[in-house]
């Protein structure tokens, strides 16, 4: 049987990680890289806790070069701020029944794609794996997680079982999530508590364990809880602050994704993390001064 091709939009660490594992599981892969960036020569992946650099195959192309109706399974692996425009850039290449899997961090980018491309099956993944590249074509699977997969629209609901069946052939853990909105919020709540502060203080996650910084983590968590409660989302029994502290403990040596972005001179995903909370809070009439302070400071310093 011919395997359906996966097209991965974004050839950064996440795109190479998913593209690599899909191809290593026998599926054909196209990797769309930016026009302005040269295509990597060799593609290799170091699996979790492995040493080997395993080669994988992917057809490398740019959005403009994608033929009409050539993409029936798309993975959007760009940073959140680039996601919607990137999908718009390949819209001509989508087949009418295409499934679009969105891997973005935070919240807002996935919803914008679901709104603009509601005629297609939109499915979100809530990711906890970590990966980084040591060269443009070599990705290291650094942290093992489980990606939770769930539909964002009606067509996504119809397509998700078939999509998941293919994803589960990969050596990258995925599972079905019946309430992806809640799962994305749970992850968002942790990112709200950790990412902005680590970027502002240029510190490791574990360095948030000093009283002055923990007091800010606590306020961020309290504000997030208020908003989540108003949206009738569930909260962890022990409270978000407790959960945030255990993530800080468990990832003490990590540089958060936002800290990494600032250290690479890139803009951040703050709009899709604390910024998303501010939007929701504003609509609900909830005051979130600590989130506003973190958001304003990150924008002023890094954007
Ligand atoms: O964004 C990140 O870096 C991660 O989600 C987390 C949990 C904050 C750990 O570094």
C-alpha cells in the first residue's frame, strides 16, 4: 500500500523532529523550509537518549514551489507568530480533504488557523517533547514527552482517528485527547508561570526558586486560575502554583523556550502565552496586573 505523504511546514527543531520520526517509521515526508534559508544538506536525528545520528529522507522545498493540491496531510511546525501566514502561503497546495495538524505553543495560533481554514480538518497536538538542533539538518530529541492529539473542528473530529493511527507508527509518543482545549490550557498555564519570567531574568527554570521570583510565579498562577475558573476549565486539585513549582523542580536545568528565543535574538511567543491570557481576562472583565507587567516588560525588551 502506498503511504500518504506528510508535509511538514517549518524546518526548525520541531519540524525536523516530527519529519524525522515519521520518515523513520516508513512514511514519505516533505519538509518546507523558508525561502530565505538554504535547505540543509543532510538530515539526521539523534533519538532520545541515543548517541547515533540516524539519517532520514525528506523532500526539501519552499512554500512557493509546492504544486497545486499536493498536500493532503500537513503538520504546522513553525513558531506561533508565524503559523497562520505560513499556512496561508501553502493554501494553494492543500487538497480539498486535507488534514492540518497544528503543533504550536501557547494558545491563539491554533484557533486562528482553525477559523481561517475551517473547511479543512484541523487537529491540534499538545506537545511536551523537547528537541534542539546542533546544525541546520541535525536534530536531537532531548526530552521525552507525550503529544496529546485532539480535533479543533468538526472535520478534525472525522479525521483524527486515521491521523492518529499513522502518527502512532512513529517512535514519538502520541495519544488521543478527548478535550484538547483543556490540555492546551493546562500547558499554557505552566508556560504563563515560567516562560516570561525566565526570559526577563535570563535564568534557568530552577533559578525561579528564590522567594522574590516565586512570589511572581504565584501571582501569575492565581490570575490564570481566575481566568480558567471563569472559562469553566478544570484546575489541578493542588492548585496551579503547586503544579508550577513541581514543573520548575522537574525542569530545573532547562532553559525555557522563551529564554532560548531571546538568547538567539528571536522575538518571543509572549503574545500567545501571557498575551492570550490578557485577551481572555479582558473579555471576562478580570484584572490580571502581574500578567500585564510580564507581558509589557517582555514586549519592551525583546520586540
Ligand atoms: O516552554 C518551555 O520551555 C516548557 O514548556 C517549560 C515547561 C516551561 C519547561 O522549560
